[in-house]
C-alpha cells in the first residue's frame, strides 16, 4: 500500500519516469504493426507463389508509404521502387513468415558482392533492445574481430536478403551466425521473370527463426525466441535499391523504422505484435486444455482450461470416475495408470469437447 508520503513522491517522480520511458521507446512510438497468425492447416508453402497469402487481410499489409529513405532522403516514387510486405506466424512454431512483393525500374543483381538489390530485415525476438553489431559494441578497446565473434547478431539478427539472389546464397546474415539462414532455421523462394538491369515484379517468400541468443558456435547453445500470441517483438526492414550496376552504392534506403541505425541497434526497431487467429479461421467454440503434474508422489495434477470462445458451463471428466465443474481444477488421482481425460464445454455457440488419451499417466 502506498503511504501519503509515497503518493507525493510518486507525483514528483512520475513525470521523470514518463520521460525516461519515452527515451526507451522503440522507434515510431505509438505505431504497432500486426503479424498474421496462420491457422495450422494453412501454413504457407515456400515456393514463391503468393497464393497462400490471399487469406491475409489487407490490414496486415505494410506498403511503401510506410517507408522513408533515411539515408539519401529521396522522395518516394512508386516507379523507382514499390514494395508490399506481409508477415505471418504459426502458433507452436518459432518462425516468422514473409511475403515480399516489389516492383523496381532496375533490378540490380548480377554482381557477386553486396552490391545487389536487398531486402534487409532486422529482428529482435525478445525485445532485448540495444546495439548488436560489432561497430556499436560498448567497449572500445575490444577489437572488431573479437566484437564480431562475441556480439555481432547474437541478441538480435540482421539479414541482407538478395532480391533476387543469382548464383549466391539467398541472404547474408550480418553477424557471426551464418548457420541461421539454412534449414531448419530459414527457407526462401523467389519468382520473377526479369534479367539484371530490367524492370519488373519480384515475389519473395521466406521464413526465418528469431533468436534470443544465436552465437558463433552454432545451434547447440542457441536459444530460439519463443513466439506466442500477443507477444510484441522488435523488427524493421529496409529496401536497399541499387539501380545501376556500376554505381558505388544504393540509390535509396527505404526504411520502415525512420532511423537508419535500426540496422545495428535493436532499440531503433518498430513494435510488431503476434496476432491471434482471425475469428473467421477458427470455430467459435474450440475447447483445449493443458496439465502439469504438481507432485507425482501424491498424484496431484493441475489442469488448465485453454478453451477459445464463450463458455457458460464446463465439465472435466478425469477418467477415474471423478469430475469437476471448475475452470482450472486440481485433481488427485487414486492410483497409477494411464487416464483418458475430457473437458466438455458449453456456451452460446454450442457444445464441444476435447479429450487427451493417455497424456496423463500416473505412477
Ligand atoms: Ca529502382
Ligand atoms: Ca534479442
Ligand atoms: Ca533496383
């Protein structure tokens, strides 16, 4: 409980707290983009065909009007470059799916080096924030080589995706973990019918796995970012538009974060939310549950109702003759055995049940 003194202190401190919170905000405060949740029976197939994405509402599409050329400050011209991006995820997988559709007046992709039209994606799956490239390492006496292997891309990752990739890997992972661009951590496919120097439309479909920790020593010690409904992650992208094979560098740096340094500082990314499945893609009443054994010696189990939809009444059948009408019951099983447990729910949208056969086993 707050004392009068503390309330007064809070009033004094509150503006300061607010100010520091603002300083810690992601780039584009107040903006939050949506990541579409694909139902498990409609996971996109990575083949360069955008058909799987037709189910994604346009409210999820992020177009060229959201991008700013933060390097060269050129004015937006749809004929020069126009892009549309949709991002998706699937509950139970730690993957981010992307559909990148772009029209360019000059596709620059004949060279072997970094000079290539690029879709640069930066992701911070656990919102750790802060710098993550060797050039921004906070200790200036560390060599750039040490900073690379200790630090670069470890807590947030940067993919330079070649659009398209001709005779080279689909992306350059800017960091010490190139293994994250291969299966089972990523996959990509393109479709286009232009040659280097021509104009046209490119479709790129891919997925990546964001990591809380992705070290130089490979996947053994790596930690995938856990994706779950309503979680917010940090992300940005930039379309690097190279329009002349002989030019020194790109012509435009079309950035979703409106701060160039998003390429190396995760605090300059933008908020993205992992959305629930749209109502039309799931039953109105969808029962589910989970359980946790609290004490095997006493055969004490905690059950958790995870039903989606409106429920007016429920009945648990524990498979041992006992039942419960509680939402999240605790139950003690009488003896060792394999149990068939059912949760039956009822609401304005009907009645449905979910059984798990022999998931609950007591000894
Ligand atoms: Ca262009
Ligand atoms: Ca992170
Ligand atoms: Ca180009």
